[in-house]
């Protein structure tokens, strides 16, 4: 995933206000866990949240993409970054905060994998720590209406266009991305198929409970997709 386009990721998501979201996270953590000093960013992507939060916490990251891990490490060289699957990892470390943002939890796809991931999060949590999970769309809010979605951007290295139509496959949302990448070397076409699980709010809450967590749900969250805030039961 993102094996051909990781270097373009930050440019494509230049519209996303990571600093504002990170400020909101800092405000939330100051209230919920004022003594927290360590954070694990699961599915950290290119480390944009970590770039801001590492000014306030000792922050490590984990992602399944080696390319993303390399980019995140360059932004936060003080942190440790690990290439691993969020459904089964063992870092031999514990943290005051474990967070999984930007709807990345949807990539686990199944309820079984969702609970496995949350169990891993708990295993890496210090006593009194908290878990933050930003969910993907629910079956009710996912609307694959045939609309064509388009993102374009450019950097000093070239220009990129990403286009897709959203679909549904059982309990999965399916997004087939088509990329046109133009550089001085020519124009290349790449595709990526992203499949994310469509979990209901009740399924999410049950998964947290199954991982022996006490959880509450913030409807708004960081960017309108909600936020689950959990502690060990």
C-alpha cells in the first residue's frame, strides 16, 4: 500500500490541518492524562501528527509501510519507528498514550482484527494510560454514490493527479485509486486498491469492551469523524 506513491502523500494531503488536529490532541491529553509523557502513534503514516506532538511528548510510531516509516523517522529522529501490522505487534515497550488516527483503524477490515488490534494497544499501555482511535465511516455514513473524486497537487519534483470512485463490497468500503505521476522522467500510471471495514458504532464499542477497555465516544472528534477515548477497565 502506497508503495509507489508514499513520497507524494504529504503533498496530496496538504489540505489536512495536522497542526490544528495535533493542538486538539494536546488539549485533550492535557485534560484526560496530564501526566502523560510517552505516545505511540499506530498507523503513523508519514508522521505529520508526530512532527507536532513530538515537541511535547516522547513519541514513537508504527506503520505497516516501510516507506512511511522512513519518512516519519526523518521528521522525528528522536523517536523510534517500527514497521509492523497493527493487528499483531510486540514492541517490548509501554506508553502513556496509544493513538490510531485518520481512520486507519478501518484497514483491519474485520471485527476479529479490530479486537486483536485493540488488545495489542492495551498490551502497550502503561497503567492509567489512554487510547485514542479515530474511526472510519460506519455502514450508515458510507455513501458510494458513484461520484468521481479527484485530487491534484504539485511539488518541485513534478505533478500528480489521483482519481477514484468509491464502492462497497459486503462490509468493506473499496476505493480504487488511479494515479498519474508526471516528472521530468515522464508520466507514470499507478493503481492502489484500499479496502476498509465498515464498523457500526455498536461494533466498535463491543470491540473496546472485548479488549477490556472502558470507552466513550466523542461525536465530533478531530475532523468530524468522531473519536473513541478508552482506558483499561
